[in-house]
């Protein structure tokens, strides 16, 4: 099982504790010279795939709404042939799904295992981000071994899935309720222009800009997942389906002992 050893770890450092709850119990399964670690719990995996579906629907419908290349020319009731209307319905449905899913994930961060969250408010988090950056730049580093996401990946999630999601929600719901400024929901989001620029065009520009950032994030995320799976031989790709990653015993020994 020597192929389970990570390909690029220059030093054997302790496992990272840049999380809100490093003490939470983790499930392990013994294997020859390796350990199967239950990293991604079922609620996290469900969130991931619902998020994938919602973001893909939002991207496709959003691009059409922004630039409708085709239109319906079927001569029938508008209810059946109103293509833009149906695209908007799908976009709004995906937005509501995305919103519910995000709040569900925030809730699970409080009760899930230690891989369900991270803590950017600790100095060690930023030190490990810097060590991880040096690792990817092939510089001498003290990057710890990570069973879950490394701190650089965690930071990208805080930026895109955290901050980026809230930008999309606030700007999106403002535009949705903008035609009804006197309604309860219209009043609820009336402050959004003051934060993002003061007019509808600027709000729309923020929405489009962050949407393209999400697309870039997805491409990088998929590439890095395949890269990690290939170099580490730890089941990164399959773990988002099963929840388990395979790690050498010597690299998770300390962490495993601490959770007993």
C-alpha cells in the first residue's frame, strides 16, 4: 500500500487543527497499512450535490436571461410557448433551492464533524494558508497533512461559497423584488443598493460578475479534486459519494488517537 503515501508532502507535520471543533469524534475503519476516514458526512454530501445542481441551473438560465439568443416562435398559448418566462421560473426555483441549501449547510457547520467547518479567525489558519501556498509553488514549506480540505481550499470556500453566495443572494433577491418596492420583501432588501453601488445597473453588474467568478471557481475546484485524487491516491473523488477517504496510518495516527 505504499502508493497511498502522498506524492508531494515534504515533511510529516501534525494534522491541521484550523477548525472550530478539532475535538469532535471522527469515524475510522482499519485497512492494511491504511485507514478509511469518514470525512464528508451525508448532510455535507447532499449539500454538495444540491449545490452543484442549483449552480448549473442558475448559470445556464442566467446566461440566457442576460443574452437570450433564441426565442419561441410556436403559435400557441403564451403559457406553453413563453420561453423566457419558463427560463425565469427555473432560475427563480434554482435560486430558492440554493438559498435553502446554503442555510442548511450553515446549520450543519454547528453540529457536524470537524471537517464540516473551519476557523479563519485563528492565526494558525493563516499560517497554514501561507505554507500551503508555498507547497503549491514548490517552495520549502511546513504544510501539515490534511485529511479534509487544506486551509487554502477552505479559504476559497469562505470566499466563494461563503461571501460569494451572499452577494448572489442579496443582489438576486433585490432584483427579484425591485418591481414591488412597497411589499414586505421589497422593503426587506431595500438597503442592498446602498451596499453595492446605489443603482439597479450596478446591482446587476455585481450579480453577473460574481456569477462568472463562481464558474471560474467550479473549474478550479474540479481540477484540484482530480489532481488531489491522482497525487494522493486517497479517494478524493469517490469520497464525495461515499464520505470516506483512504489515508496512510502513519499520517492520521496522531489525529486518530486524539479522537478515541
